[in-house]
C-alpha cells in the first residue's frame, strides 16, 4: 500500500498517473462520473448527509457549540460502466482540505466498501472491504490537496465486474474519536477520481480479404493472379482517433516459420491493408494480421490461404464452323465458333467479345475492400471442356457486315492471354418496314408492314420496342413471314420503333429502326389541291377544301389564323374557329392558275399563338 501524497493547493486539479513501465499515448486519462457523495454523523446515526449547498464535508470528530460530539466519515461512489471492455490502469482519489482542528495532526485512511448508490447513514454504513491508502503526515495544512492511490481497488472492482465503486474517507480507528484529528473537506472540490484506461484494438475476422476475395481456409485454395498479395482487414478501436500499428504476416504453406511481416506504424481504425511482394508462381501462401495501439496488441487473426499464379497463358486458336473466312455466311444463321487451348493445361477457359476485350476490374465493397469476381463469373466467358481443351459457343452478333470477334484464354487466376481475332461476314438480315396508310400524322394511327429480309426463312415473330413504352411487344408472322404493327402517334417529338425478327432456329436478326417526325406547326391538307402533287390540280374557279389540325402536342385549339398568297400583315389576317376536336375546315377558290400558298398559325383558348407556322404551297391548273 502506497502512502497518500499531499500537494500544495493549485488553481486546478491535474491528472498525473505514474505507471512504471508504461509510457504510451494509448492510455487515456479520465474522470469517471461521480454517482453520489456525502457524509455520515454518529450523532445522527439514522440520517444521511448528501454533499451540496456549499457545506464543507466534515471528517473525523468535532464538538458543536451545544457540546454534542459528532464523528463523520465521507463516502463517494463512481460509475465504472463506461469502461467495460477496457483495460483500466491507475486510479487516484483527490480531496482538498478546507480546515483542520490541529495542523500538527493528520491521520486519514481511504477504504473501498461495498458499492452503494445513495449516501449511507452511520447506522447502515456499507462494509469496508480493503484499505487502499492512508496519510499520516501534516504537510501543507490546512489547505492541502491530498491524493490517494486507489489503483488496487479499481482493479478489484473491474475484476469483480462491478459497474460502480464506492470509497470511504475516515480518520484511522485509533484517532477517529479524537477532535484534534478532525477537519473539513472543500465542498466544491468534493471527492474526485481520476484513472487511465485503454481499449485493446480488434481485428474483425469476418472481414478479412485477400486479392479481392474473402478469406478462406478450405482446400483447394483459390488461385489468385496479380492482386494476390493485396491483404485487407477491418480493424477497430473503441478509443476514437487512436493511431494504430498493423502487422500482416505472410508465409509459404509448409514453411510457417518463414514469415514476412509488413508493418504500418500509422494506421487508423477501418480498412487496413498491405501488399506482399516477391510471390512465387504455383506456391500456396498463408497470411494473418494483428493490430496494436502502442499499449495493447490484438491476437493474430485467423489464417487465410491462397495459391499464386502470375503467369499469362498462351493465346487460343479460333475457328468458325458456320462462317468461312472471306465469304458471306448463311442468312439467318447464328455463327458458331470453336475456341481451342491446344493442350496448354494452364488454360482453364476463354473470354470473348465483338467489341474488344476490356481490362478486368474489381469493385469496392461495403467496407471499402477490393471485390473481384471469379473470372468465369464475368459475362462472355466459357470454361474449356478440360484444362487446355476446347469450348464451342454460338453467338448472335446483333448486327450485319464484317464483324471481328476477339478471344483470349484465361487461367484459373483470371490471367488473360494475348488476344486472337477472327473476322466473319454476316449477311444482311434485318427486316424491312413500310408505311401502310401513308406518311404518319400527329395523333393519328400509324400502320407498319414488316417483311423478312431477303433469304430469311422460318421467321415466326417480331420483337418490337417503341421508344417511351418501356417494354417489348411481339407480333406473330404469317406463313410468308409478314406481320403488321400499328400505334397511335402520340409523341410530338417523333416516334422511334426498333424491330427484330425471330426465326424458328432461334436466330434474332439485326434491328431495323423506324422513325417518324412531325412538323411543329399546324397540319394542313386539301382534297383538291395537295401540296406535293407532281402536276397542277383543280383550276381557276374550282373550289377546294382545306383542313387545319392541331400542332403536335396541342390538345386544345380555339382557332386558326391564316392567309392565302399574302405577306401576313395585320390587314391580311383571317381567322376560323376550331371545332371540338381542334380542327377547322374552309373552302377556297383560286382566281388564277399557277403557284399558290396558305400560311397558318394555331391559337390556344388563352390567346397564345403557336410558335411555328405551316407554309403550304400548291399548284393550280390552267384554264
């Protein structure tokens, strides 16, 4: 047991915990929450006296003005729950004397008692368990700040998993009834506890990753390529902002003592990583890691294993069984290819693409870790029938003309070979589309006739995507492969329809794209005087009907402003009201042959005139 120390009174209370052999920033000084403090009085054995109201705490024996003798002890309870899971070291209780009956005499003891959550009475005082410290010297009386070492009591309470610890300050038994040893403690300073704590950092064994894949101990070990040496782990420390030290250890399987440790002295909580160098091809490796904060070091994580392969396989040979080099392939037949690993047992499969082979990439996971795919989980990959063997694929090119297929071999680690290219000629196979009811008009039905490409046989149906629908429709073909598709032209910005044929052999043709656009002004039609007639029509004195319809996107038209053969000034404008459907029909009779025109604007019910006009020109036959 250490003797309590006295300090001259200073402006503030400092925390000074000298722990032999420990000097690390990982230790965190703190002042636990005081739950209760107060004193008891033997003269009033059934009453408790909580601290407060600017009343100093009496300690030992005193005699009041009425001649009554009072003997008091001071109690304080502190909350240790916030340090659960932490290692606590040190512990110091501080009090400040306010007065002393005799400054030549001091005999104070500090004990740990059974914990209490309310200030006890003299009659029901908690059991005193261990005397932790004492002071028998009178220095700096009567204004001394006295510190008591309670490290042993803190350790006992934590070992017993107690969430609270209670201390009692008392005059030693042989002097407790002697008024000469009585004194008071400063009510404002009260009883204070300081300690130092640290949470040991942890490795999350559920978040260990090697080369972009979760840690495994199962055989056969995963074969990894260029990223094999990238080791990642999630580490944590309950003490925020702690600077950590991580250690990743790597060793060849079969030589566990041949460990190489990669250290980072400046890590932080979160995802830690290191990269092992100088890995040897076809060698299996194990690794694990641990983390420290300068004071505490975690246990080594579980072990993880992988096999390293950093060598690219040889390039494959590629042939087609359906499309001969230099000649157009059969119409409506999907090309079939054979990829050959020519007995290179390092070849596990193949990757292919019509547009060039991408560089494989990895993603970022939920904790920032590298997440890579098994090479044969990627799109456009196929495994060989045996190591170094073959694979046959039938592909739909989705387009026509000269096409290049790019192929490379893959090993188990995902290492890719140099590319092999093969060119084929895919004959035209997209269906043809014609308008059955004339040029498309805004808000009117459009009927399309769909016919197979020349040479296409066995067409059973057509897949149709109309922009804006968000889904694919189908239309069955008749015995000649012909089908019809109709729709209402409701998009003022134009219609876009993509059509593919599907044959009984599963062939899906290249797409045909049908587009329809609409002039932004009002619609104008005439029964006698069509705009694009190859020859003049009608004649002088021959009446014609002109019909005006709403501009694309307009659902309400009040009237139309128009002019025949005019300059569109205010004196020339004419107006005609629209009907309930937004249409207007007028009669007009030419008085001269040759070129004529009508210029038209639409007007909304609120008086807004259309931004765009329609200029409709036509030719009148001579008399």
